[in-house]
């Protein structure tokens, strides 16, 4: 439970440790010294208040009010540790300046035709002024397989014949392809990708009630 202000202006009211926030401070930041103040409330006290207002819920371990608080639950104590209600920024706070940035890259791999064809779908989301994007796909041996362009945010698809298949430990090799997403301004993101498929096998068990259940 935190409230953040920059140079006296509130920029964030947060009630969830697990949700990151990006805030535009272009109109608030100034040359020279800037002051960021984060005021934290007692998570234990706020949890108790929420529990009193909404009712007590069943809980097998620790203070029941923790169920109303989006905070690391082991802070309330666990079988391996005492109650230590930690307080403060969880991860880095930083300022980022850009004209265009790669906001998000979503990838999805799938196999078709008895694993003889691999499809890699890529969706890129940019922030800022529109910019050309280049997608580079490298083989597990690090050789460049294909380059595809994107005009700003959008989607592209790579098709591979006889892709190298990724297997779990003990079942085979686990080769990884590399995808590099590049902006003209030098910003880039890199991803490791595997082509694999998983299925639940449920078959009738002879002489038994029910069926098998394995992957």
C-alpha cells in the first residue's frame, strides 16, 4: 500500500506489490535535483481493516487477513520463517528516456504436419513515434536463418521446415532458436525459443475404472 509523489505531485497510488508501473514524468521532472517520496502504509493494519469490512476467510497458515493483501505472503510468516513485514521498493526504480522503445514482444511456437513444420508467430508492440523493426531468427547453431521487417507495431510469422525439436531432460536434445528484435535506434530484445508440443494422454485402462493421466 504505497503512494508516490515526484516534486510534490502524486504520481501513483498502489495496492499491489506484484504489478509494475510505468509513469510519464515528462511534465514533472526538472533539471537539477528531483525528489521522489514514497509513503508506505502498514500492510498488516490495512489487511486487518479489509478483513473487518469484508469478512474473515479461511486460511491454513499465518494471519487470515493476509488473503486481502497483494504482498509476498511469506512476510506473514511460514513454517520456515518468522513474521517479518518487509517494507520498501521491491525492485529497481529508474528513469528511462526514449523516442521509441520496444514495449512488448509476444512469441508463440507451434508444430504442424507431424512435427515436420514449425511456425513462429511474433507480435511486437512499440511506444513512441512509429519506427521500423527488424526481426532476425537464428538457428540453434547460431546461423542467421531469416530476417523480416515490421513497419511499427505489428505481427510477423516465420515458417521452418523440419525444425529442431526441444525435448525434456532425459528424452532427447533441447536446442533453442534465437529471436532478435531490433529498432533502428539501437534498442533491441533477444529471446530463446524452443519448438515442442505437449499433450495429456487419457486412455481407458483395461480392467480399471477411469483412464490414464500422463503427459
